[in-house]
C-alpha cells in the first residue's frame, strides 16, 4: 500500500471498516506497507493519515506490517478471535475524544481486543493525547484467553495516557520496551506469568 492522506482526499476522519462477517472468505489477512509495485517488494513504510482502520469481529489471523497511523486509530474489536501480529507499526498525533472513544479497547490509538494471541514487534506510540476525563492508553492489547508479547517499541510523550497497557489471560511478556513522558508508562496484567526483560 502507498501512503494515503484523508485530509488531502477530502475524507478526514473517515473510518475504514473490515467486517469479518462480510469478508470471512479471506480467512487470514496481511496488510503490507511500503509496497513497491514496480518490483513487488516491500521497502520502507506507508503512512495512513487522518483515517481510522477498524477490524470488526475478525476471526482469521491478522498481520499488519510497516505502517504509520498519523492522526487516526487502528482497532481490532467487537468479539474478535484472531491471532494478531503488528510489525513496525506506529500511531502518532491521535487525540481520543468523545467522538472516537471505545471503552472495550481502552480508548486507544492502537487498540486490540481478541481471544487470540497478540504479538507486537517494534510497535510505537508517540505524541498522542487523551482528550477524555476517563482513562486512555496510547496502545492497548487485550487477549481474553491467549498471550500478549511485546518486543521492542517506544511509547513516549503521550499526554494524559498510559503509554502501553497489555493484558493477557495467559502470559504477558515485555522485551526491551521504552515508555517515557506519559501519565503512566506501562501497565501489564497476566493470568499466568508476567515477564519483563530489559527496557
């Protein structure tokens, strides 16, 4: 995918919804940023500006690679059962407010709520803002029956927010995570083992 700026296209604030109930023929889905169509290889990242991406009730494996969400959110919600992997994904300059809040994903810029496993590799949240009176997290990952693993990533300078909240009913693991300049840095809960390495 190439970069897309909804403000330039006249679609600022648009939410693009992937509803598994309608799209389940796809099963697993991968979205690859930085795609070079001339030689069919991935190189660099793609920016999705001022646009929200919502995966509703997703049931297949979901993978997102090399994407920047600038001024919009990414959410996986509404009783999803997918295993979710984010690789080199950033959310920045997103303000959560009464119009875009969603409590089931803790009002997050990147919010994932599923029964599957969640893996975040080099996921970053920078300069996001909580415009609500209630709690918000720049990145929220909740697995109702699986594990949450966070490898690397920076969760910095998110005003009035938790930088990263990760809740795994199985295990929650944080490897070399950085969180500075937030209302709270990292919040982790595990039904079994909670492991923190480095950071």
